[in-house]
C-alpha cells in the first residue's frame, strides 16, 4: 500500500471514532467557555496540546491567576501514558527518521493509536495510516470544541444531554476492539484494580499511570513466560 492509500485508509478507519471525539470535544468547549477561555485560546490549546484528557484537566484548573506549575505537573501525569503508547508504536515507526517520528507523534491520540494497533495486527498499519487518523481526529476535535465553545453560554449543564457520556463510550468501544482473548484478562483486571485503588487513595490523575504501567508489566511478564515455555 502506497503512502497516499495508507493515509486515506487511516482517515477512513478513524471517521467513526472521530464523530465521538467531536461530541465530547463539545463538552470541553462548553466548559472552556464557562471558564472564560476565548475561542482563539481554545484553538491554540487544541493545536499545541491535542490531548483530550489533559485539556480537560487544564480547563478544570483554569483560573484568572493560572497555577502554571500545578497545571504542568497534572498534564505530565496524565500524558505519561504516551511513553507506553510511543513504545508500542515502535514497529510502525521502524525505519523512519527521528524528525518525522517526533512530528507524527504529536498527532497520536488514544483513539488513532488504538485503531492503528488493531490494523497493525492485520498487517495494515503504517506511519501514514497513523498520521491520517491523527489529522482526521484533530480536525473533528477542533470542530467539536469550537462548536461547544460557541454554545457555552446556552448550555449550562452538558451532562443533561449525556454529552459527557461520549467520552466513556468511545474508550469502551476502543478497549473492546483491542481485546485479544483470555491472555488479556489478567492484565486488564490488574490495570483496572490498580486504577480504582489509586483513584481512591491518591488525588489527581495518577490512576492513569498506575493502571497503565501495572497492566503493561503483567502483560510483559506473561509474554516472557510464554516465550520461555516455547523454547
């Protein structure tokens, strides 16, 4: 598959999740408007950060006297999962120059990562597939957040319209698409247990890190044992 076809395939494959991304982007837009962010500030955040969960954290912490240090720490904690995401994309980035890897990594979100990994298992994922999905997502994300911002003065409680559920729905669908069978059961249980326990015991977004790292470690241990038994 050539670069153009791979790029187009990435766009098409990410269109269904992009609609959900636009929906919960609208929630962020409403919240941003209520916090006093301008549309231009929100657009700049979309283009520079492009990480939905981190942007929700930023908007939640947004005040007239910005707590820059606290916001930075919170965003770093939330986005540490991209270390794991980047590592998992090593086969897709194989053979690419560092500059291209860094540029395209900016367009990696949870959604196009999950879609790309699902395609990779079928031998259909390339760096251009990933990039096409990223551009598709960021376009819908900007459209959704800015639309929500425009409606911010009219919608006081977005949860009344179940707009906040779109965020949960899309990640549930992505998780189901990545399920590989019984081998995933233990890592998923460990990840969920660690995340729930951390959320109860430690303030902030550290549950994302503990759940992700814990599940990844269990999966790595299982893979190592399977490899040893096969020898």
